[in-house]
């Protein structure tokens, strides 16, 4: 057998990071249930056996794609939220960054965590629980930051930090839906400005 024949017989190898980039974009654009294995393999240029060998099941691939997408944003946003600036300023910058991320012209609109698995069949309930847990985790990050602000005197002692975190979490999720409907960055930032008028603590320009 010639070298050329052997090469033709080998399954095409997939760069893992490139595959996750493709998968994340498809899940983001079409949702979990709207993305088929055929869609994924066609976009990656591989066969189903290669996909399963590299990533496992569709559900496992979705989880990996979520982790990949989140990791690219979380480091920067964590730095913004935890910055040694007044929390009001940090929160505004954090929300603005999310608004900009929801409306990038070269990416799907909205947020994959907020929109990929909102409506689902019973067989995909575990996938929906995964995204719900990620949304809950993001609100707990906000709550922890607000708890710290209470301790440091930036928020009143009796602030309901859980409800406050869920309020701004709802703003974030709502911006994702509005971005999917075509809202621009300017409009989302105007929404944020209104939401910040509900801030119960110290404010700064």
C-alpha cells in the first residue's frame, strides 16, 4: 500500500479548540435542540465517529463548548467586577461589557448560556439543568460581591444582596433576549443606566 493510500484511509484529525469554537457558535446560533450531530460534523468537516471519539456525546460536547465560551469572557469580567474601584463603577463597567458582548457584529447575538436551552424536550432536561446552574452561579458571583460591599460599607447593612443579585441577573438575561431581537449596544447600555438607578448604595460618576 502506498503512502498516499494510507493517508487517504486515515480519519481526519480535528483540532480540539477549533472544534469547540465551531460547536459553541452553532449551539449559540441555533440552540441545543436546533443543532444536530449532522450540523456539527458538517461544520467541523469530520465524521460522526471522529466527533464522538474527540468529544463524547452531543451533550458532553455542549458542556465543553459552554466551558470554552465562558472561559474566554470570565477572566476579564471577573477583573472588572473585583476591581479596586467603587462597586457602582465596577458594576456599571461589568454590565456594559456584557452588553457589548451580546452585540458583537462578528458573533451570534445574545448569550449562549441565557438562550441555548430555555425551551426543551424532557429528554434534554439534564442539559437545561446545566445552563440553569450556570445562570445561578453567575448570580451567586454577584451576590458574593454585594455581600463584600455590605461588609465594606458600600451597601447598607440590611441590603437584600440575593434579591439585588437576581435583579441585575434578570437585567443580564433580558439584555440577551433583546440582543437576539436586534437591540443595539447603545440601547442595551441605556437599559443598564436605568437599572443602575435602583442601586441602593453609594454612587459615583
